[in-house]
């Protein structure tokens, strides 16, 4: 093969894991919105430089813009050669892409190939990758048999998914991928949610790694996890799948939630700000009482009251409306929240399948 090779994504897909490095040469802003799984960002034009070239193109003309762009690209590629790529051996095989597979990735791939590395350029760039992901997310969910774990808030669904994954099961943890726990209080204070495109990319990457012969365990999510939308075809497939009804007594649920939301236990003011989201549903009187309970340290009674008055009624409405097989769900009862209980539940589910 002559390098740099220009290959379409469908051809690259089968060998995506064989590239030693996937290089995204777009600006850091483009990279932050989404990128190929595992890619590193080595911009040939950074945010500011890209804006300068674009402005010059519009205000003066393409020749002056290309002249400035070429100088900037050459300097940036030289910098990457002196730093990121300095220790790469002759056999190093990089995949290079930009937005549409044009000048930015072409310049990088050309220089890498001239040095002697077997560089491959993605034909169509990120735009072609994104087209593939969009198409795949309408088709991939239909390949798999899902097992939907349902249960009211605090019943241990996320913990059971983690235990199943540790036991070797195929797990699609949408809340983990979305960096959100799926409820009005589900925002993780130390971790912002990814962009919608990144969320979809990570779902695509997870799905393509699964074996269609084995079940995939997933939680009974709603259409949105925080601010992110679950792809429609995946949501439809989940809602038509067999269900598992996980249950835990109220004391266990309260204890589990106190453990999982310890950041709110330690910072009641943060909890009170989040509780404002419930004002339109429960009124100022209820909200004021809950905020006073949080401020006074009555966290366990507060959690139990929120479960009974808000979360449980909302859960029952949602699960019965959206998951048609939930009335026939296999029951799994957790005696407590110990790791042994979750391990036993995971074993029971895996032995069944």
C-alpha cells in the first residue's frame, strides 16, 4: 500500500483498534465536542488560528488565507513532531483525520508518510465518521437481546450493573456514559456531562464491542439522562425487552442513597439548591420543609420522604407506561446492600441466561 493511504471509514472500521494512534488534527474546540474513540488531539490549527484563517478568507480572499494557514499548519506539525511523535518507532501506524478529510489531515498525513510512517488518512474525516455513527445507532440495537433492570430509586440498579460487569456480563451503563444518575438530583458535582455527540459515540463504541449471542444488561432509563437523549432505536429496543424487577426494603434504599449521594449529605446547601427543581411539583410548603430537614441534618428522614412522595409515584407512572414487559418481570429481592447480596443477585441473573 502506498502511504499516506486515503481510506473510507467502512474500510478503516475493521482495523480501527490496530492503529497505534488515532490523531484528530482539528481544533481543541472541535475535539471537545466529539471525536473518534481513543483519539488524541494534535491541532494543526488551534481555535484562535482557525478563526484568524476563516476571517481572512471572508474579508480578503482564499489565497491570503491559504498562505497564512499553511504557515501555521507547518509550525504546528513541526511542534507535534518535536513533542508528541518524537519517540515513535518506524513501525508506528497512525490514523489521521480532520473535519472532512481535507487539507488539515492531508498535510499531517503527507508529512508523516514522507518521514516513513505508514500513515492513513480518513476519507471524509470526522463528518464521515459521524454519518456512520448516526446510521449504526439506528441498526445496532436490533442485534442484541437486552435485559432491562427496573426498580424504584435506591433499589440498587446501578450497583447491580457494576457487579454484573465485574462478573463478566455485557453491560450498557447509560448513566455512567452520561455522567448523570438519571434523576432530578443526579448531576455529578465533579464531572460535567459530555456533549450529545460524545454520548452517542460512547454508546456506539460500547454496542459494537458486544457479542450478539450474549444478553446485554441495561437500566430502565427514560428518554433523557440528565440533558442527554438516549438514541431512539436503542430506547425502543429497551422498552420492548424482558425486564428484571429489583427490590430492596425502605431502610436499605435510604442507606444506599445516603452512600451514593454523600456529596449532598456533606453539603446540604448544594442539595437545597437542587431541590428547587421540585417546587413546581410539590409547592413551596413541602419544599421548605425538605430544605429545613436538609439544613438540620435530618438526611435519612428527608430521603425517605422524598422517595415516598416524589420518586416512587413518578417511577410507577413511568415504568408502567414505557416498559410493556415490566408486569412480567423476574423479581430479584436484595436482603441488604452488602457486596455479597449484589454478587448473589448477579449470579442468579447470569445462571438464568
